[in-house]
């Protein structure tokens, strides 16, 4: 029989490590956009080609950082759900075992009341 287990402590540690990443990535995206906008403004009238390339750089890199931030947020949410689901299963199984052991204890105290299935 194969047994699987979720390392909920390890998942929780990773979730905490990931907690601030989306905000930091979004801040990086904003900084890239601001720095590139400043560079575009400094090119002057003669820098149309450079301005177009800087705009393309800004769009691509700022959106990429936002996309990574969204992915990190989604991963963090999934880690939260996985941990909750694993703990929920553990509680259900523990409650089931508690019911079984209570029935066994009752049968041991009063063998006449025990039913045979």
C-alpha cells in the first residue's frame, strides 16, 4: 500500500517565504516603468527609434514582472488550500478513528452489548 503525506510544516514555511514576493515584484515592475519613462523623456526629439525601443522594453519587462507576481500569488493561494485540505483530511480521519476506538472500548467493557457484523 502506498502512503502519501503532505509536509504541511514545509509547505507553511515555503508559503511564508513567498508571502512578500508578489508585492516586491509589482514594485519592481513599477520601478522599471518609471525608469524607462524617464529614459524615454530624456531622448529628446531626435530619439524616436530609441524611444520606441525603450517603450517596448518597458511594456515587455513591466508586464513580465506583473505576470510573475500573479503566478506567485496563485502559487501562494494553492499552497494555502493544499495545507488546509490536508489538515481537513487529517481531522476527518482522526474523528473516524476516535469513533471506532470508542466503539471498541465500549465492547470491551460490556461484551454482551457488542454486535457482530
